[in-house]
C-alpha cells in the first residue's frame, strides 16, 4: 500500500489556496471596474437632470411634433442595471445601493414631470401610474401588486409606471407621498391625481383607467411619445418584480 | 459583500472539489511520469475465469466466445461457468457452448446469489490467478495478457480493467459512456494512489491465494465486488488498475433499470463505508483512508445540500408563479417551465452580476472538470473530439445522480434492503 504522503497533501493545499487567491484578486479587479462604472453613472446623472431642465425650456418654445419623448428613459434603464450590479456586489442595504435608488427615484420623478409637460403641450391624455411600495417583508400585497402592474403593462405597452420605495427617505418622494396622502398603508397607486390605497386587482385597475386603451391609442399617434422607450416598459417587461425598481434576486431574499 | 450561509457552503464545496481535482491531476501526471514498463513473467500463470450466471441464456454463449478469444495460451486458461440456479436455458446453453472447448466447464447450484456462485468457482479452481466476468460483458483479446504483469508485485492481489460501454444507443447509455470513460481516468489515478474501492464484476482478476488469506466473497449488501476491494485494502494489500485492458459492458438502457442498478451500487457503497469506517481518516490506510473515502462522504453531503437548495428555490419560484397565476392568470405549463427557468436564470444572473470569487472558482472547477472529461475520452477512446455523450454527461448527470443517491441514503437510514433486481 502506498503510504500517505503528507508533503503531497500540503503541496496540493498550497496550490489550491494559490488558485483561491488568484480567483479572489481577479473577481476584485472586475468588481472594482464595475464599481467605477457605477460611479461614472452617478456622475452622468447630474448632467441628465440638467438636460431635463433644458428640455422643459425647449418644450415651451417648440411645437410638440419635434420634441422627443424623454432623454431620461435610457438613463433610467442604465441606472436600473447599475442598481442590480451594486446590490449583488454590496448587498441590498448598502449605502451605495440606497444612493443609486435615490437617484433612480429622482430621475423617475423628473421623467414623470417631463412627460406630463409633453402631454400638456401636445394636448394628450396622460397615461402614467405612480406606484408606492415597501420593501419590508410584511408587505406581501406589494409583491402581488407588482405582479398585477406587470400584467397591466403587458396589456398596455404604452403605459408608464413609476415605482417608488416608500421607505427610501428621499425628500422628493416624501413630497409626492404628502401631496397624494400616501401611507402608511401600502401599496398605493396614483392615477390621474387620485390615490388608491391597498391592493388593487387587475380588474379594478382596468376599471380605474377604463379609457386607457383609448388614451394609449391617442398617444401613440403623437410624435411626442412615439420615439420614447418608456421607463416602465424597460422596467416591467422581464419580471413583475422589476416594476418596483429592484431586482428579482433581491426580492427573493 | 454579504456572506450568507449558501455562499459559505458553496465556497467550502468549491475549495474541497478543487483540492480533490488538483490532487487527482497531480497524481495523474505523477503516474504518467513514473510509469514503468511491465514485463510479462517468463512462465505465465494459470488462470481460471469464473462466469457467474443467473438467467443469462441469451448472452452466456457470447461471453464464453469472448473469453475463448483471449490472447492467452489455452492450456493455461480455464473457463468455469457457474449457473446460479437459473430458471431459463442458461445451463443448457452454457453446456452446449462448453462442448466445443475442452477448457470450458459448467457447474450449477441452487440459487444463492452472485457471491455464492463466485465462491463455488473459487473452491473449484486451483490455478494461480482467478478472475470473474459478468455474463453481460465482453473482453478485448489482449485484456488478460496486459493485466498479468501487474502480479509481478507480490503485494498486488487484484487487477482491475478499464471498462467501456458496449453500445450506447439510448440517451442514458450516452451519459453512461462518458461516465465510464471518466471512470477509466479516475481508476488509473486511484490505482496509482492505492485507493481503488471496487473490483468490478466485469473482468477483475485476483491472485488465488488472496481468498485463503482474507476469506471468500461476502453478501456485502449485494455489492460483493466493492466489499472484497475494501477487505483487500484493509489487509494492506494492493489493487492495481490496468488502464488499457479493455472490457465492454452492457449498460442499462432505461431510467428504471439504471436507477435500480445505481441505487444498489450507492447503497452498497454507503453500507460498506459504514462496515469499514475504521479506514476513514486513518493514515494507516494511505490515500484511501485520507483522501478518497473522506472526499466521497463530503461529496455526498454537498450533493444533497445543493440538490435540496435547487429544489427549494424552484418550489419558491413556483409558489410565486402560482400566486401570480391566481392574480393575473397565467397558463399552467408556462408556470412549471418558468419556475425551473427562473431558478437557473437567477443562479446565472447572480454569477454574472456578482462576478466574485465564487463565480471565478466555479468557472475554474468547470474548466478542470471538462479537461478531465476530455482527457478520459482520450485514454478510453483514443481521441478528444467533442461528442454527444460528453454534452449529455455535463448537462444532465448532476441532475439525475442525486436521485439514486437520495434513494440509497433513504434506504440506509431506514435500514431498507436494496434488491439486486
């Protein structure tokens, strides 16, 4: 019988540890690159916010036929990806994730206001939903509302759904919650300045916005919205959970 | 980065798996480097090959013919067919075939199980070497002559062959083809490390005297070929592996048959592990005690943990989907595919977004596994071309293996006997 060769066991152990160190360094390097990307996203957000101000100005001076939908939609989509990366790298409760989510909410509000303005200028009917949810585990109705809104979005692709984390502690979101008398009971939905608290089923939502399909048809004829890839379509197509502006992984934790 | 329990378990399992694979690879290269050219003894030993049969009327003649085709002096080779109380034409067919060859003998006994047939054969023979060949297997003509030189080492009591799948027609036989090829690689390394824990029924050969020293075959939970290997190792003798002595075996074509066979093997392995627990982590028993058996146990634990985790995640996704279905209406078939897909996609997404140490290690482990699979193919089939069997093996083996492993553990825990057939 071949004897137990202790030196070989130690040699293989050192080799394995070496591989671990290489793996750790490699993943660290790649993650640092990703974090650098997130930082650059953060930096570019301020420019986008400034651009949205400029768009408001342009809107007031131009015919609605030459105005593009929103410059913020793509940025919102990029930001959502960055949030997913940051969540995976740092965890859901990390400061960088919270900061990104605050930026996200801020951009959503900007996009909402911009779209409202476009609709006003072009005399179209707004088809936006503001959705307030909580990430706390005991809000199971928030998860269900997410499913319903995703289904609704699939039915009406032009519908814009803006989702806000009630517990994020962002002043701009707090202003909206005060304005529309949201909370503490969640989920809550605002359609046409009317607040609906608690879980709303798919049928109820269809009744709340009965002329949504008409509105969607009207809006689709307008060049103002034709070109825009809407915020909500980016966020809701792949998963109902993403309506909330958070990743599926996070939701399952 | 948050470290949850699953991540810690995953990192530990990856570390141990990598350690084990690197150990195998280092040993493999060592074995290649230290390989000595073995010389046939001037006087070839006499050999008896026992063919235990139970209801093998269709294949017994083919098996005898395969043995008679061995490239070995016929005056030194005896074939002893032991009919274990078959209820079909096995005995008659074997006798018919035996009439054509003077060195083929057929005996019959009341059905007592394979180990009793082997023991009858051992009692009946007086040759230097005794081997056995299951009636569902065929040998390459050079197999025996290649195995004999390993007995030059007086400590070597058994030599195992390289097993290949006879024909791989069905999907499951394709998976087994790649699996048996990997077995050729691992047996080669285990042989070098003196850690072989099974002398398979298809054409393992023994020094006749070993049975006088350690005793005959035991029932051993229907895995007598495993138990005898444990016993030889525990007596401090050697079991060698002749990686180019080819034996072709017929593998189960259907899931039901494969499941039964593997449940019996897994159950037997676990029971023998319990019977020979004194070997585990005992330096006296070399690499078998310190490496292969402990890692086999750890492997089983991890297989259960991760299979359980996958099922749990899928059920959870299914729960979410059912909830969604009740709220917004989704078709049922969509739900089941979505649940499994959501789990797979979740894992891949996590690997992509969280390109952390775990992901890098998983990729490295996958790369070494693929290398071993292709190297095994080269050893067994002489080429490294990508093939269907390898694809099936990589994609599906780890999904089906936990099924029989689970059943075997269940049977062990509840002391339920696992039948032969």
